């Protein structure tokens, strides 16, 4: 039974390889500290779990849900957007539920790319932007995210012929893996660019609530004038409320694109279990002090990483947002070599930047998803076993 050419061309998913390396090291009896995968380690807040337990016992929730999501769930999303960003959404036409934002991001390419069509993908970037495009038999043009540009793509550097061919542009701010944030003027440039070339903007805002300066809160792409004319935004409760395993998110924005994605989904899945939708409603409408507590936890962990790396010779600043720390590899290494060295010598897992694209090869990513004492131990192990580095 021969696999399809599309599947044969896919590399193993980055985190599947990391998980295999962790399992191998643990099988050898080593105490591995994993700073590789961005999966929040704190539990989901109790009031959300309580709502799930209540709704799971209701037989009305045991049947097929609607593929686009409960209206009450979509209303809760719209309410949250207006309260957080001042963005008004029509919950019936401009919001669709997703089995986590990753699912929607992967499937949007099927909605808009014919074989050979072009998508614009950030490099480095979340691998699913590229993979979804390739699964839809599209082609990818990589937009380099350079440190000197604040890890924003240079739209002016995209060749005219590429821009005219492109059907979709993927963006992600606050950014995984770099932790960068996008200013309003950049989003305004994106809207103008998308209008000029008839491109659908797909903005991944999964980390919008994880920021460290209350005076510098991340924007929604949909806040910018004209954004709903050219784009949609993907979001979820995964990182905001420590609900990665619950698999529920949404897409919001341009009504035509939302209907198209919903139509696609109605043919490939049967929606999100309604009890989980009610739990997500409890998250969005409930007390938000848990979110501020989570921000403080990540802020403290970020500072531990910053202090530890500086002691080893890094001259860097901490990221303003996300649960990640993006740092350059020392002189003499590429990202894979450095990650393997850290695992071999310190029993610490970091993610090589090459896993996020060629432009990421000079960097590595640390996920702030261990308690700060454990993160401090990981940095101390690196310092003791690897010593100071040159840059």
C-alpha cells in the first residue's frame, strides 16, 4: 500500500521528534528537563473544569454538535473580542468554532489553495502554516523574520510576481517562536498589501494574552481598520486558560472566509463536544484573575531564563510576550548541533531553530513550561556542563 506523494513529502512533525528524543533519554534513566514543547504545565482553572463536569452529565450534550459551534459559544467569543479588543463581531456570520486553532490553520489552505497556488509563510514560524499549504498541494514562499526588523516580515521585499500569485498570507503575533509583537503600523501595512494583491490574511493570535508589560498589550489584527475586509484571526483557549488538551478554538473575521471554512469543516469533522464548548464559555465569560496569575508565572520564568543565559555570556533582552524565549546559538554551532549538545551534556531539551524554518537555524527556543525552580536547574546544568560561550 503506497502512500500518497503528498504524505511522503512531509517531514516528521517537529515535536514528535523531540518527544522521541526525550523518551530515549528517559529510558536510559536520565533525569531530563524538557524546555522543548510549549504545553502549559499548570492545570486548567477549577471553575472551567466544574462547568465541563456539569455539562458532561447532560444527555443533550451527548449527541452530534453543530459543525460551526454552539451559538452561545460564538456569542461568548464575540463578547470577549469586544471587551478585550473593542472589536465587534457577528457571532452568526463572523465566528466559527474549531477543534483547536491548529486544526483551522491547517484546513484554511484547503479552502483557498488550488494545486500549485502560493501561500506566504513566515520563516521561522509555526510549522503548521507550511504543512497545511503543502497538504493542500500548494507552494510556499517564505517571508524571513529577521532580528534587525523586529522579527516582522518585510512586505516590500516580497517580489511583485510573488505577491500577485499569492492567495494566503500567514502571520502570528505575538510570535512563536521569537516572542516578538507587531505594532499597529505593521498591521495597517498588511491590510494595504492584502487589498492590493487580493490576499487572505490568516493571523494566528494564540498568544495575545501572554504579555509582560501591562502598558504594551498585544493587538488583534481585527482591530485595524479594514482588517475584516481581507482577513481572519485564529485563536483558542489553549494558552490563555491552560487548556491545550481540550482542543477548542475559533476563527473570526471576514464573513465570507468564515463561511467557507465552516463549510469545509462540516464535511470533515462533526464539531466540538458541546460540554467542552460550555467549559470554554465559562473560561471566556468567567473571572479573569487566573489569566493575570498565569502572566505573572511566565514573567518570572522568563526572567530566570534571562538571568541564566546572561551568566553564560548571552547579551540579550527577554521577549515581551509568549511562553517562549528565542536566543542565538553560540559561535561554532548550528541550531541542531547546539540542541544535541545541551541534551547530551546537560540532560536539557531545547528546540533547535531550524525546526521552524531555515531562517531559524541560528537560534534555539526555550519553552517556559516548567516551574521556575526546574528552569533554574536546567540553566545551572547548562552552565556547569558547557561553560561560558562566545558569540
